[in-house]
């Protein structure tokens, strides 16, 4: 098993003075909102039954990939399958043995019928200590069943991610050069340069011995736990045991621009849009 340090936790009704320091120091932490009325009312209203009522049998494109297999040429989020929304909810309750189905949902065109649900999510933001911080807007729902995994990767922005029902395990690694070496991302000249070659399945040092040299932070989030995930931190996210609904906001701290990781990702995306340069580089960009 991978040894990790637990992310610090703060009770939202306790002293939150430390939170500002941790955001400025770009360190992860959890704020517990579970006992607050605003969160409880939201959790009572936003359930799998509510999703079934709102989305019904509408055809939906969901993430769909083979469990534990990451295809470097096809980014994870581009592997999809169409199914009725209620069919996806069935998959959440009873996951397929070899195929993972996952969904993140935000207000898209022609989704007026779902607007009241997204309005409730938006209205929750200012009532939550972490997302009220610097006016982050809660915009996205994440829905998945037991065994779902988001492979190890980093983003350039920071996220605030809160569990509404179920449980999510975040394994986080700092954006330094040591971890860049140990976690070995796919090459810059690929579609997936911000994904690690380690960790499409469980993060297991028996499979990837280099993991034993890393210094991860572990954040196991249950209902009402809101995680602050600082910019450029590596994250591997899994749903250990039950159908899980979570929500997220995105936050762009200026400090993000100081990370090598940030520019590495942007350069990788830029190169992906200029395939002729890739050919000219003759595979030398690594
Ligand atoms: O919750 C997940 O499965 C992935 C979350 C994630 O990658 C993110 O918030 O950036």
C-alpha cells in the first residue's frame, strides 16, 4: 500500500484562519461542511432520483473506457458511449465489470429543463466556506459508481471539489521536479502530456516501484467534505465503495503561472494543434 500523509481537515464552524495561509502556500486541505444546514438541504434535494427525474431517458454521451487501461493516444475524457441517462444511473448503482462509465455534467446548450438543478448548485457556492472564498462558482456535477478511477494527471488551475453523496479518494502529489521525474508523464509531444504513465488503475507500489519514493497527500472525502486541490498538483481520484455525486468549482490563482508544469501543459496543448511542428521536431521534444 502507498504510504501517504493525510490532508489537514478543518471544521467549517471552527477557526479557519489557517485556510488562507494554505491557499497561498498552495497546499491541499479539506473543509468539513457536512453539518451545516445549507449543505444538508442541498444533499437532500440533489440525489440520484432527482437526476433520474430531471434527465429521464434522454440519450447521453458518457465517458466509457476499459477499466485500468489508459490509451495515451486517446485522452480519457474523449472515450465515450451513448446511453439513456437512466441507463447510466443503473451503471452507477451496478458498475460494469470491465468497462468504466463516468460523467461530469455542466449546463450546456438546450438544457433549460435542467436549469433549476444547476441553479441550486450555483446558489450553494456562496454558502460554502471554500467556494465562497474568492467567489469560486460551483458549476460541475460528477457522477460515478464504485471502482471509478480518474487516472493520475495534473491541471493548471486549482479546484474546489466537494462530495455530496458517497466517497472519493484523492491521492495528491506536489508539482515539483522530483515528482515530475518519479511520475513520468507522457511526452510533451502527445495528446496526453499532463497524464502520468503510472496510475490508470490503482496506485500500487508493487506495480510501479517508483511510487514508493513519492510523498503523496491522501484526502478521503465523504459527504460534506470540500477539498482544495492547488494548481498543478498531480491527482489520482477513485470512488472506493458506493455511487458518488460530487461537485466542483475552478479557481485560477496567479501563482499557477510560476509552475514549470503549467507551461509544460500549455506547450503540449499548443503542439497538439500544430502537428506539422511535431513532425519537424522528429520526436526530439520529450
Ligand atoms: O473527481 C474526479 O474523478 C476527477 C476530478 C479532477 O480531475 C479534477 O477536479 O480536476
